[in-house]
């Protein structure tokens, strides 16, 4: 019997545990389906699972913005969320995040914002602290060491079911059949656990709100194309509404001098990107994502995204790469055409192909419009040499109906982070964990 069980050890789970430990809760247990941090490898089967969650191999961007990285403003006041963001940021610095911050020059940001407005783009003003992939891993190792002995941690222990009785939680059942009882359970399985959360919510009877699916491509250009902008912001969050469909298209996860990489989730290969603190390539990459919220009668955006990604895998035996010029000319890219491009792909195993066979017309049209607009801000984006990798999909759980302390309709069952459908990044996920953990401490103390 435990006081609290935390399902998942990504940022939201870790920061829940920190709050519990600081509050004197001694009988808490973290259950993680993947491996411990020291046993995880980027090229193995533990890219998204294990201590640190998907963040362990991300490039560790800490975005100090109430508008980016989640929807916690729907639950918390702006003043409180700003305070939590600053507190979580300080904790990351305590465990090794660098002092340097980007986007903190108001004059430069205002000038860039005005330039963006003139071409129909909205720049989200924010400050970013970039840890880098290697530092992010080290920070998560230190967090693991700090919690060792203060909470119990079990890795390679996937949870199969949440156990409830008479409207309140009573524990979990592992895939092995083992039952572990607890008066409080925090669901923090991250983005990779979104499908499981959805199915458990349906089984238990927790109300959900449809969440959008983000689907698109990863763009790779010479670093010089975006250097003027990334020198100011490091990562620029730009939003565009397409002329053809009025769909929201946005830049996401920009990586100056970074690398394009793959992710594997339940057998589906998608594309992502990251950058190191101390190692640079000649390219910058970023995602262009189209957000779509499906309504009745269709209510399974996760399976839709997997279908599109699976189609790319079927045609390209993994991730497809295509030159923008080839796409616009209506032809597939070949190894010879990719070789002639001035942009040398950082993802060597991507298969040259044709993304028009994969992406629906609506998504493709939105993305191409966005690239034309971006070219006015960063000339060279809409070059025939620009590389497009597909597909990139962000699977989010249907958002659970939650209180302002992130408790579900089941008493004692909390849900935080990306798995609950309320966050999209490291810092807001960490904040959600702090809120839930502190509320539980308050109740235990009476």
C-alpha cells in the first residue's frame, strides 16, 4: 500500500515526485514502463520510454511562456502560471540547465514581431533556455539521483489498468497482473502514453474533450537562412492561417545547427529534430504542423495520425525525404536529386520519395502556403533545395476533464503533462506536476 503512485517518469511525473518529496510524503512510488536513465539509448527501443520520458533525448528547450507549451492558462491564473514557470525554470537550473537565455531583448523581439505581421505571420514572443540534448540527459540524471531514496522507483513496470471503486481510485494493476494499492494515483505517462490514457478514460468513464492533432513535415534548410532570427530568439514560434482553408499552421521545435532524427512509437516511424549544446551541423530544422480538431462522428485523431505516418512508412520503408523543388514539379525525389541539393540531409536513413502520395491535399496546401510566407521573413526557405521530411505527427491524448488542481472526476486520480492532453512541452508539463503534487501534500497533511 502506497500513499501515492505516479504512472510515468517524464517531466510531469518527476516534478510531481519532487513536490511530494519536498512536502514530506515518504511513501510514494513511481512506475515507469521503460528503462532507467543509465540504460536508455537513442538508437535502441527506448527513445520515448524510460526515466525522463521523451524529453531525455530532446534538445531540452525550456520555454518561459504562458502561451507556448500547453494550455495551463485554462486552469490557472496568468500570475500563478508565470510564477510556476519561473520556479520550474529555477529548478532546472539548479540541476544543471545553463544560465544563458534567448529572446529577452524587447527591442529586437518587437522589431521581429512587426516584420512578421507585415507578411501575415504572428510571432509568439517568449524567452527560451536551451539545454541541448547532451545537457538535458545530464539534468535528468541529476533529478533521478536527487529523488533516489526519497520516493520508490520501479522501471520496466508498465501499468495496464487504473483500479477504481465507488468513484475513487484504489491503485493500479501492472501488465504482469500485480496489483499495487494507493489512495492517490497521478497519471503522467507522457505523449507516448496518450492512446493508453484515452482507452483508460473510456473504460473508467472519465469525460474527455477532443484535442487537436498536429500533422505535417520537418523542414531542413541551411542554418544561414534562419540565423538572423535564431540569433535573437533561438526558437521562433510563428503562426499562420492559410488562405485556402483558414487552418492554423505553426512552426514547432526549431533547432538551429541541429539534426533531423526519427522516433518510433508502437511500430510507427515519425520524424523529429534536436540540437546539441556543443556540436553543430550546417543546417537548421523545424516542423511545420497543421492543427486539426475532429468532431462527430470521428473521434480518434490518434489513429488518424498513425494511419498517415504508417502510409509514409509503407511507401518509404520509414521516413520520406523530398526536395521542395521536386514536390512543386510533381515528381519524386531520387537519391541522385537529393545528392544535387545544396542542403545535405542530416537524417541519412530517410528514403527519397514523394510526400504528395502521403499527405492529404489540405495539409500539403497549408504547408506550402506557410513556406511562401516564411520566405519573406527568412529568404531561402522556399528554395527548391529545401528538404521536407515526412511525416511529423504529435499524438496528444483527448484532454481529460480536470479540476484546477488536475484531479479527474474520479476522486484521488490526477492527470498531468502531455498524457493528460494539457501540455506540449517540458516547462508547462513540469508545472502541472508541481500543482498536482502540492495539492496531494495539502490533503495528506489535512
